[in-house]
C-alpha cells in the first residue's frame, strides 16, 4: 500500500510543469466577457467610408432634391410654359358715358379680335385689387412756373390711395431720379413730391424708357404711370418718340399723362432765364431768340406723343388746364385702376418676331366705352429687366 501511494506522489510531481503550461496557454471562459446581442443591435459600429472616386459616381443614384430645389425647378418649368403658350393678356377698362366703371361684366360680354380674326377668350379676371402707381414729375425748365400746380396735383392723387395701394415717385429733367420707392406711407410720399424741384433739360423719352425697363412694371399686379409734363422733349439721347411708344405697348401698365401747357411761359426767351447758373440776357429790340422746345410744332408734337402713350397703353390723357376738380378726376382714375378687367387668349404660334398685331376688344353691353391696348409687337425673346442703375434711373 505504501509502495502504491509513493508511486502516485512521484507521478504527480513529474507532471506538475505540464499542467502549469496548459493553464497559461488556455485562458478560462469566465475571463472573456460576452457582449449581449441587444447592445450590439442598439449601438452598431459605424465605419467611415472613403470618398468614392470619380469613376464610381456614375454608379451612384443622384440624391433627391431638397424642397427649395423642387420649388425652383417647378417655377422654371412654369416660366417656360408661359413663354411657349403665347398667352396674350391685356387690361380692359369699361366705363359708361359718364366715365363711371361698369361692374359685374362676365366673360361672355367680351369679344377679342386679333388682326380682325375672332379669338377664344381663355383668361378672364374681374376683381377689385390694390395697385401700384409711378408718379413721374417733369422738373425741366419749362415747368418752372407750373411746379406748384404739379405738386398739388400729385398730392391730390396720393390722397386717393387706400392702405393697400402703393406709389413710387420719380422726377426727371435731363436725368431721371427716384425720389421714393413704392410705399403707402403718405408722409414719405409728400416729402418725396416736394423734393421734385426744377433742373435743366427735358429727357422725357429717356425717362419713359427707364420706367418701362423697371422690373416692377413686368411683375404681376395692377400698375399705372401718372405722368405730369408738357410732353416736350429736348435732351433725350438713348430713347426716342417711336421707341418709347413701342416699349409701352409691351408692358402691363397704363399711362395717364396729365398735360400742362407751358408754351406761354417759354416764349420771349424765358427758357434762358429759367436755366440754372445762367444769368438773364438782354437782346436788342426786334431780335427774337427761340430756344429748342418752345415752338408751336414742338408743343403739338408733345401733345400727340402723350395721346399716343395713353392710347397704346390703355390709359387716357388729361388736360391740366381743364381739370376744374382734381379730386373727382383722380378718384375716377384710382377707381378705374382698382376695378379693371383682364382678358386673354392664346395667339397663333405661327408668329414672326417684330410683327405688329392689332387687338380690338368689344363689349356687348349697350352704352359702354372700352379702353384697352390696340396692338402689341411679337417679342423675339424674353430678356431680364436691367436694374435701376443700368436703366438710367438713380436714387435721390
């Protein structure tokens, strides 16, 4: 028995290093904790990806557009549709024989003819909406003796405004200046109107052209230009009688010229005395000096020009000398602007750029007087409007 026990002890002693080596190489299971599956699912490991090469971009689908991008794309598509459909719209004023607006007319009461051919009315609108008016004040030497009357007339028109209406004030002599951006604040407008003091030269055509190029006259909404002037141009360089009439035909704004007859003030060399920084000059007896813009023919041409502005835009002309009641006359203009009709049709796609098309609008209501554009010129391409600086307008 002792011999057996002795052999067992010897055996254990001889194998002890081997057991120790196995324990060092094989760690126990309890020493390696296992991560629960739930934790692995909730917090996955994110491995940053390398930036794809240019060759891989073609295989990647394009990212979806953001809401703002989608809106821009849709707007662009709409603008293309508007250009391609050749929709012709024109404002129409329908008055009775007393000059009062005729309300409640329907699409069936209107007829449109282009070059004498009846057109199907596809657009019709009749509602009372706010308007934006540009007051253009002639501050040239010829209006020196009428400037107080012009100020009063402009203030009278501003007093016809409602809270939602807006007015912009522009003065012009040899150059056009913005005295006030569109606003409905009457104190601001009064101040701007009184800033209109006379200068030198009369660039009427340039001023009308600059207004026609303003972006605001091409934006949606009802717009008009009330022009206080004698109609005589003496210093325009970039625009002409014909070019401005054509420009007015292409914009959606009515022109209401208020004509002042300043011919008496311009006789006898008074224009020279009215020029700033030039002293009065005496001439020998019997010597007549006639300055540019003072002749009978020039005043007749100026009157015809203002009549054309009104007729080709759908507005009307007023003679300041015959305006015994400014409040009543301007109230009628303001009412006419708020309560216009707009009608439109799709023109024939076979049109030549630069070609003039006549438009005639009839209303079946007996005793009605219709005022609207009488023609338009087919445009070659819609171009963006320049900013006020490039159009010749400068802020005060």
